[in-house]
């Protein structure tokens, strides 16, 4: 593992604070909305990987609250899921930026827009690789937060179905990895 820099650059992320969730408040201008399926996936992500990004906030001296600039949905997941709160003793990781309201609103929009969108082909390639590695459809749906029909569409995009077009349908088939493992086993 590389050594940590002793004098890191001065950026908000250099000072992550773990603050009680009751000291954090949403802003009143965020236009971002997350669909229920993506919110479930965010919950799964936090439960599986923990908080990997702090919530960006502004500290309001008058309210004595950290006002969210970016990360509202990460906050929301903790607020409504006691099991998430237990993993952090009810504290959220936050960083603080000191900007006026117009700069904060612009920052919120920049954060939202900078996230981008998943490309279908890239997502389909990941699904294909997971299928080829022998991961079951149901597991892929669970870990990627996909509905069954989304998985079917991604299989179609990759041409995964074409690999089996001359094969009699079965609920289960062998991937290249499974075939190699079987051949290696049979060869011993």
C-alpha cells in the first residue's frame, strides 16, 4: 500500500467530520430526485460497502446545523434505516464548504450533473462478465439492483442470448468458466 501523504492538499475532504444525524438538515432547493429502485440500491451500497463518500454541507451558525449541499439521499438512507444508523452510531460523515447561498446552489447542481449516467453498453458488458463468471441471474439482480426485465434487456444488448440460440433451453447453463472447470476436473 502506498504511503499516505503527510501534508495533504487543503480540500474539504481533508477534514471529514462524523456528526450526529440530528445535526444535519436538508436544503430547500435540491432538484434531484432518485427513483425508489435506485434508493434501494443506495441502501444496499451503504450496507455492503459503508459510507464511501461524505455528505457535502454548509454549516449554518444561526440554525447550528449542517445544511446539505450534496448527499441528500445518503442522508435519507440513514435517516429512515435504523440498521444503517447502528453501523455509524447515528453519525454521518460530512465535509464543510464555506460558500454563499448562490455558490451552494451552483455546487449542488454541479455535483448532481457530474455524476453522469450509466452507459447501457458498459452496464451490459459488466452483466455479461458476471454471467460468464458463473454468477446466477438472481444474484446479479440483487447486487446490481436490477429488475429481472432489466437483466433480460442487458443480456439481449450483449448478445449473451445468441451464444445459446442453437441450444435447447434449460433453466441453467454452463458459462465458459464452468465449462473450463468441468473439463479440468474431468481431465484429472
